C-alpha cells in the first residue's frame, strides 16, 4: 500500500512470516523485482510505481533473490552505490563523507566540530562540558546488493552503550541512520544530542512546521524562540545549484549552530537568544530531562532515533521537499492477502484529480456526517498556484469548508491558492 497521493517507487519491508515462501519476488504482472533477504529474516524488495493512495500485489516464491544490475556494496568504512558514496570516521563513527557518485563535492562540513550523526552528551547546562562517544567498532550489517549497511558500536556517556546503523539502498539518493540509544537512569539534568554539519555554500535553511515553512530569523515574529525549533517532517538547506534534505523522524526538536537549548528553571531574559545563529549545523535534541514538571525524570532503556538525509541537484523546491518528508514518514506498507487479492483493492486515486504537483494532500477522509469527502490541500510553492479538481460525477458539488466540515461556499473546479495557502474542500 502507498498512502501518499502520488505514484512512487521505493523499498518495501515484509516480515519474515509474510514472505517465508522464498526470496524471489514477482509483481502482479509476473515481472521479477529486486529483492534481498536481510539478516534478521525480513524480506525487502523494490516496488515500482505504486499508485497514489492505492496498492499493488506482489508474491514471494521459492527461488534466489533477483539482484539489481547496479548494486550497493561495503568497502571498508564506505558504503557505495550507483548514486552515492558514504564514508564513516574510524574514530567517531560519524559520517565524514557524503557525495554523489563521480562528483567531488562533500555535503559534510569537515571543518566543523561535528560531522553527520555525531553523538554529543551534556550533563548540566554548560555546553563546554559536552562529551562525545568513546572508541568505536565498525562492522558490516547488510552486504547488498539492494541494501547495505554499517554498524557502529561504542560506549557513550549517559548510556549503557550506543549502536548506530547507517544504511544505503541501491538507486536512492538518500541515506538512513538509526541510532539505538541505551540510556542509563540519570536523574541529574542531562541531554542527548546528535550533530549534523552540512556543507552547502551560501545555502539557506528552511524547516517545515505545521502548515508552514520557516526560515530562522526571517520568518519569525519578534519574541519568538530562537534557542530551539520544532520540525514537522523536514529541513532543507539549498543554494541555487544543489542542497540537502534532513528528516528527524523520531526527534522533532533541533538547535541551529550550537547547543543552545539548555535553559533550566526560571532564567534571566538575557539567556534567551534574540536571533538564531546563521549556520548549516543542526543539533538534534533527541532526549532531555530539563523540565521540572510533567516530564519523566529519567529515560532508561533502548530508544531508537531515525534520521534520513537526501541530497539533490537544483535549488529549493517546496513540493519536492514536502514529498520527501511525507515519503519518509509514510513508508510503503506490506500486508498479507490471498491469491485473489481480496481486500487489497485501491481506493479513489486522489492524485488523478489534481494536475498541479505543488499541492500536497494533508488530509483525505470521509466527512463526519458521512455525506461527502474532505480534502485538505496545501500549496507548497513560493508563488500563487491554480488548483484544478478533475471532473467527477455530474451530480458532484464542491464546497469550501473549515474544520467543522460544513459547506460554506460553493466552488468551481478551478481556484487560486496563495503561496503556502491551505484549502479545505468538501466534495459531495
């Protein structure tokens, strides 16, 4: 199942029990697709052009996996595919090299105090006391040809241990990082951070917040919080020629330029920043127990934190950034069905009703009164866009609505929407 509005190609993970017949995967037309059995027993395969808000049927068969012509492989501390090269630092375990295959530009700022996915632990409030992880052991996780990964194990202050996995999929322009933080029970004020320093000369930082895109300082009212920010799904740093996208899937709090969020209790006004640091370094504020009430005093045990980093050619594109964020947080889903695929039929294909890729469907649902469909759409472009709803049934009526879902104003199938504008439609 693809729960986004557009057709997409991507990796699907099937549990071992669902795909126990074999490693060879065919689509509903009998065409073989690339697949690989992971070491934990799961079967991954590449689903191609899954319809928007629809499904495709695949079957696993008792044969060897069908391997891609190009492949991803492990070369020492490197992961290499036909698209990307990734290299880990032998001392820290962080990513010190991220570049497009065959190009010289490194998207990691190697002159900074942190690389990509660098562990930082702070006990108390003084950022000068921040600590890194201990010596690392780097081993091979998955060996390809469709998925390859490296496992980084180390001791880490504040933790029993720290395990980080960096994964690369053949053909994709992104890497996936999952950090398994096995925390000690610490009652003193402390915090866990992961640093990400990007190298995009003259790049501008934008972050998605609920129904908005924000540039620190430029798009903030006086008196806003500059010490930390909350991200919905993605951050983009781009110049006119290229850029990076970063998604903190499990950790929405971030700091820009430095560790600046360590404010405890009642603090004087001068401790609150009146301007954000201009920087391409992001600190993911993964865990903390800074607040004195209504918050857990310690956070022992294993907690995973997932991040996805994609590189792109060309400047900032709001629609592409939104699609990246939605795809990262809405992966393709595998469900079991019988040979007739009963219960796997597609619903209405929302994307077929829209002819402008700048619009993202935030919500598509049956109205609370059961008499209509509700579309909540956002224009992700920096300019005014025309929204056109393709013809439906002759009796169909389109109304502007709000969160009440009641018809407010009858609309035509064509309407103007301002930059970043949000439209609520009731289609009867």
